[in-house]
C-alpha cells in the first residue's frame, strides 16, 4: 500500500487523464487518436514532471477561487 502523497498523485493524474481523453476525442474526432494523444501528454508532461500538474491545477482552479473571492470581497459580502 502506498503512502498518502503517492495515492494523491495517482488520483490527480487519473483525473487529468480522463479530462485530456475527452478533450482529445473532441479535438481530433477520433476515439483512438484522442486516447493516444492523452496518453502521450500525460506521460511526457505530468507523469514525468508532476510539478507541472500542480502548477496547472493552482493556475486554473486557483484563479477561479481568487476571482470569486475578490468579487465577494468587493461587494462587501465577506
């Protein structure tokens, strides 16, 4: 059984992989090519360099969080 950090990394990689498969299928129009594209992207950029995934998650989800936080702060709801 792996430690918590390894399990979290695996879960994050699988989540991004599923998202990339959907994106790849939609972009290419082919299920096989979309899956292959997702495998290549996940292996080259995320599996080998997990810190890239951390930055992407912080950028995309962090931006939405802080944008909403700033909006609530400026309206005086916080």
